[in-house]
């Protein structure tokens, strides 16, 4: 049996040659303006609120934070000999006896206070908030009628998304949810393994358990296969732990195990229920393009449905956002492109977003203990650079398993808030100029790799680097670091520079005083007063 025939037997829908169109009849769609195909989704326009927002904070928090051992714990704990496997065996026991379902059972979120945290995030200048709705570990963090493994039934027995939603909307923040569960099918394949060596050699990990094995156990009412989704043949080369990355795009030629139609439809039902019940303004998909694309059209169907319901609720206008990764030029018109841990090197024609974290995506106690969080300065420099290129920054702030924020992460957030309290007008509601900046850092900017991951690879910003934003007739010039001279020269604002403008006045944000300047042919020369106490992160000139 060839692979394509095998796929059909599994019940997955594979569009011919992976074309983006999907044959739903107009009668089925009624008068809805968006259809589940790329040509139709090109009619999407990014709402102005998202373009204005610029800065969001993300709680990438769930049961994988409970062990406090870093990202992808629910996969790594089943990789014999890995750091997370060794940690798990020592802390919890062998994964044939104590699996990730049991980590979920221990996760109680007992110190989670969404109201207090949202107040902190709002004070930091965030305009939108993103909550993890599920991860590749396949636990829904909301009340779900399509998936028994959810945080209301097990673990903390709390509707996590409801708590976040209420706290965000109460404060006027736009609310988002991030959805990652489409990849549980292959991501959890390590749970099917067994040790190759030692006293547990050959004994299957708990990813092989079924509901009938739960008699007398705390999980007797739950089927582990619904969580682990492992009632399928492994992907080819699945014993290679890098396979999951190579097969992330659901390319059947890579040997990836193709999910059944039932799996795809269940993911769709869970996601639509999340959207319909919690009414997010943003849905972030941690997928190449859209979930399960191109082996299934459920991602396109979810997108069209989300946009259509927004049109109906907003008098014919789409007022919501979908984030997707690794998009081609057409897809960037249909969704908002998200770059993971990196940024573009140019002003993008379409609004975009970079997502990053001050530490690990899932809480890692070692990063805290070694004081390795990004500083407020690093985050703000990234924010300025991204905004100058028509982008937004979504910043993940790690939370401990119990839902609390540690003192060092709090210090970073508070530091961001201190700078934003003075300078946010140069960020929020702005648009790019015809160039994003000048200075040595841009001359050595690193190129993007796949979905991102060029973060921190370029030359560090200094006081010789400048970034620009605009708002109406005002331009903001950010000096990215400590000023070393009292006279500042900006070449891009010289009288003869391309697209330069006549300067009427210059003000330092944080003061009400105008400062001396001289607009020459080749430079704008600004004199910094001796009395000015400069900000060590970034000084901002307001130029009219």
C-alpha cells in the first residue's frame, strides 16, 4: 500500500497537490463573506486596534510548568537518558508508572491570582493579553464538552481561560488564546516508547495505557489515549528525537504519521467551542500556517468561521486576529505573521508580530536561580525595534507551576512598566516611518531562520543606534542606549536626506522643555541639556 492510499484509509483529507482551496458549496456557506480558502481569506484586513496595540503579554502557563524543568517537558520526560527524563525519574518515578497524566493530577495552580497578575501586566503597558488554552500536552485549560482531559475535570479543577478572560476584559485589555494541541498526535509519540536499558527495559511508558487499565486509579473515568492520542502507528524515524521538528509541517513525504479524520474534527470542535464560549480577540496557532494544514482543512474552516462571526458581531467588519507561522506572501494577507524568538530586518508591508519569552516557554527553575532572564532593557530594545518595522511584541512572562510569578520575573515586568510610563506615547498607536532606523546594529542584523530564531544574534544596540516611529505629524527618535555625547547627530533627518521633513521643535520625552537643535543638510544636530537625567535603556526625542 503506498503512502497516499494509506492516508486515505486513515480518513484524512489531503487536498490534491496540497492546494489551498476547499470545496464547500456556496449554499452551505450561505451569505458568509469568508470561505475556507486562501483567495477568500485575502479579503481580511488587520484591525486598527491590533496595529495600535504594539505590546502584549503572554501567560504560556500550564501543567508542564509544574515540574519547573523547562519547555516540552511532557515530551522530554519520555526520552530515555535526557535531562528531563532523569529529573522525572528522580522526582516522580519511572514514566511507566508515573506519566504526564499524573503530573497533571499534581498540578493544582493553588497560588494563581489572575486579577493581581493582570494588574501587573497592564501597569507594564501591555495592550493585550494572551493565555495558553492548550499545549502539545493536549490538556484543555477550559471547560470542554469535546475533551474530558481539561482543567475543570482534572488537575486544578479550574476554568483557567475563564479566569484570564475575566481579568483581562475587566481592565479593557484585548484578550487572546494560544492553541497548540494540533501536534499532540506526533509530539507525544515518545510516550509510546520503553526504556532500552536498566530494570525497566522493555516496559512500555504510560502512553500505551487505555481506560481499562485505570481500575481503582484516580484516572479510572478517563482514557489516557484521549490525552496522549497514541492509538496509532509511529511516524517513520520517530526514534530520532529531531524527527518531530522535521515533520512539523505535516509533509507526508517526511514519513509523518497522518492524524485520522476523527482527530482533526475533534480538534476543530474543541477550538470552535473555545472561540465561541470565551470570545477572544486573537487566536494564536502554534503551527506552520494553520493547524493540520495541508493534510486537513480544519484550520481554514476555523479561520473562516472566526472571521465570519466577527463580521456578524461588528456590523460587517472583522475585528479579530489570527497568528500563524512561516507564512508565504499570500498567507500574510490572510493572517498576522508571527515570528518566534526573532524579528524581521525590514519594515514589513503587513502588520506582524514577534513572540518571545524572558526565559523558557515553560517555567524552568534553573533559569531563575542562575539569573538568566532577559532584562527590561533587552525587552524594550526589542519592542522598539519591532515597532519601528510595523510589528508588535508578544512577551511571555514565565509563571511557576503554582501560578505565582517569581521575584525576578516581576522585577523585569516592573522595569518595563517604569520605562513605558514615560515613553509609551512613542510606542502605542504609532506607525513606521519610511526607514526603521540608522546605526551600526542594522548593518549586522542577522537573517531569519525558518520561523524565527535570530534573536540575540545581531550586534547589540548602543547609543549610536536610532529607531523611528511616527504618529500624525510627530516623529519619535529612540536613542538605543546610553548617550556618550551632549550633541546627537541623526543623519536621516538632515535637510537633504531622502523623505526628510522640516523640523519645527524637539522635545525629550519625560520633560516639558524644548531643546536646542540645528537641521543641517546632512544631519539633525540635537543638543542634550546638562540638566537632563537620561534613561539608560532608551532616550526618546519627540520631533514635530
